[in-house]
């Protein structure tokens, strides 16, 4: 038996909701109909991860792509869903995913629908995945939907790799620069300080500042590490709050260079996800709710949620998106044209392709821009330390020459 959330109207005309234990959604509907209730919605109530036979863990996107593609091929070849899942469960290399697929297969054999069985594993199968499978089951085009899901996830993984690869090199170089600078200040500068003290005299101002910073760092090193650790913890905790995450995402979208890249990434993700859902037969309002949860940015999420509310009140999709100021005019105008011509998913797909290319170009430009900036930073900081150390030696050499 499984738990299902329901919303319905009773005999008195009052809207009621609650949980019912049943085998399937159909059984829940039958139970409510026998009570002379008008059913509005029935949804599977997701169980806690700890109650599952296999503790769910995040699965790599590539593993889900392979699973979706293979399952689509088997279903298209006429193999029953339960048998196909059994075959995949035997050959999947990831132990966690293999166990989850085994659980899904058992739930289907017990009478549960495929989408409800997947919904029991929210850490592995997103709302987008579940709702597309639900649309595929309803339309009888499950193999086509699964193939479309695999293509969508492949493009999403490729986009993530582009962003990651463009940031890895600068991150490594900046980390090395910080380590080298810390070693110079903690180990090398004190050695020169001992030499300068033995020689006596007044040191140049840059050397005095460098020695002061070195003494400060050595004396309060543990305290500084503690402060940075506490600061990082508090910042992380702040980001977990609704307001904190929203403010951070709002600021980061305005940061030069990074902001435009993240905005293009958000638009590409929104367009691709929305297009895939609409093309798969998911209702527009449901698609907007799912897209808002998968945007990855609270500012974009709020814009999409407001759009969903406006659409419920009869407004076209493009108007509230344009009012939000998050989406570029080209995007909202193309969506408007798509709505008017009845080709919304086609326009969204074109927008996604365009912004995928834009993200690729922006990521390349970011790498090209950061590289000289990092080199300049290294030159200024490390070069400044070396010059400050050797200024007294140059001064002594000049005095000896006289």
C-alpha cells in the first residue's frame, strides 16, 4: 500500500484534502467517488528516504542518460516495461541505481504506475523526469518521451561541463597564488627580517609594511583561520534561507562578466526545460511549476512563479516574463510569437539552441579574460613581495658603493 494526497469537494460543497492508503491513484479515485466526493487531484505522497530499502543518493546525469536511452530502446522494441526494468537492473554498474531500479520494478509489479514508482525516489528522479514519464504513459508514447528525456539530459550535462571547464583553470591558478603568497609571508619574509635586524638601520616603507603583514599573519594565523571558518559557516547558513539565497542570486546576476554568463545559462536552462515539457504533452501550468523548481536561481524562480500566477489569471506567458526584467526582450518576444502561432515549444527550442551557443561563447571569453587577470595578479602580489624584500639590499649596496 502507498500514501496518496488528494484534494476533493465533499457533499456539503467544501474543499477537503488529506492522505489515503491505496495501491494506485485509480483506487484512491474509486474510494472518494464511493463517498460521493468530487475529485480535484490525486498525487503520490513522497516517502522519506530513510524508509526505502535503498538509501537514495544523487546519481550522475550520465548514468540517467544511459538508463533512459536503453529503456526507450527496449520499450520501442516491444519488451514489456517490467521485463525491460529487470534486464536493466541486472546490467547497471552503479549499485545504488541498480537497487532503485529493482525497487521501481517491484512497485510496478504491485500495481503502481511507472511515474508513481519513480516519484518515490526524488533524489534520483526529478519532478521533470516524473512528469514527463507520466505524460508518456498517458499518451502511449513512453519510449519517445524517454528518448527525449535522454537528449535533454545530455544537453544539460554538456552545458554544465562547459561552465565547469571554464572555471577550473582560474580556480586552480588563484588557489596556487594564495598558497605561494602565504608561504612567502609565513616562511620567507621572517628569514629576511632576521637579516635586516642584524644589519640595523631604517627599512624602506614597503619592506616595513610587508614585515608587519607577515608578523600579523604568523601571530594570528589560527585566529584568522577560525574567523574565516566561522564566516564561511555563517554565509553558508545565510544562503540556506529563502531571503539569503534570493539576495545572493540577485547580486551575482549583476556581477560584471559572471552575471551575464549566469543569466544566459538560466535562460538556456529555462527554455530547454520548458520546451521539453510542453513538447512532451505536460500542461503549461504544470510545466511552469516544474521549470521554476529546476531553474537553479531564486530570482529566475520567482519570475517563473509570478508568470505561472499570471497565466492562471488568463495572461499570456510572455507578458509577466517581460515585466520581470530577468529575461531579455528577444526571449519574451519569441515566446509571444510562439504563443500566437501555436508553436511555443518550437520557439523555446530555438531560444535554447541560441543561448546554448551564447553560453559556450561567453564561457570561452571568460576563460580568455580571467587568464591575463590572474597572471597580472600573480605578478603584482608576488613581484611586490620580492621587490619589498630586496629594497633594503639595494639600499645597502648603494651605501657600500659610496
